[in-house]
């Protein structure tokens, strides 16, 4: 599974840079890869990501907020313990 996540993250990363910059791109790409793999392995009964309209609603509701805005926690430094 780590190989799939790393491969997907390396594909997502370059596409995310223009939205969030370089600082958090690897973390966001890994997170997004994990979400996609999760929905692939265990499809939701609440959202059909194969339906473009449903996928757009899902992305707007859950994915885009994770990108953050200036001043959000995404753009501040995080200390790992």
C-alpha cells in the first residue's frame, strides 16, 4: 500500500503546487492519495465518485476546504511531537 500512496502522491503533487505552493504540497498530495485509495477500496454508499456532479459536490464540500486559505492552519507551521 505505501507504494501506491507514494506513486499517487507523486502524481498529485505537481498538480497541487499552483493551488497551495511548495511548502505543504507533499502532505496534501499524500492526504489526497489516501482519500482516493480509501474510496476506491471501500466505495461510499453516500457519494458516487464515478458521477461527475456528485464528485464536484464532494470536492467542494470536503477537499477544497482542506487546502486552506491564508491564515488557516494549513498555512501555519505544525510541530510534530
